[in-house]
C-alpha cells in the first residue's frame, strides 16, 4: 500500500494483441474502449511465442494515439518467421 500515491501510477488500460508473423513492415492498430484522453504513454513489450532465434530482429514504434486506439508500426530485419505478442499498458501523462 502506498499512501497518497500519484495518479500517474494507475494505468488507463492494460491489454495485449497477438501479432503473429511480421512480413516486412506492418502497421497494427490497437483498439480499446475509450480512455478519455490521447495524452498517455504506451509502455509495451514484444513477447516471443516462437523462440528468440526467430523473433529478435524487430524494431517498432507507437504513433497516432487517440482516446481509443494507437498505431504500432513494426518492421523485421530478416526473413525469419516470427510469432509475436504485443503486451501494453497505457499511463496518463
């Protein structure tokens, strides 16, 4: 228990999306119920579902945040077949 904790420690939303294979460059729109603001930080993690040898040559960024979605841009550096899951938490700014 943290007495008088600041609100920024309380997430607006937590979720995940199974991305699967990333063929080159992919834009995935992550949608969720309206959180009332687009002024949030996306803290994300890519989880390997297929093994790190195939899933580790990836880069990604977040863009186009709205109160009920954000875009996740993903690009692979190799032709390996990935199996990825995106886990995310939204924190208010």
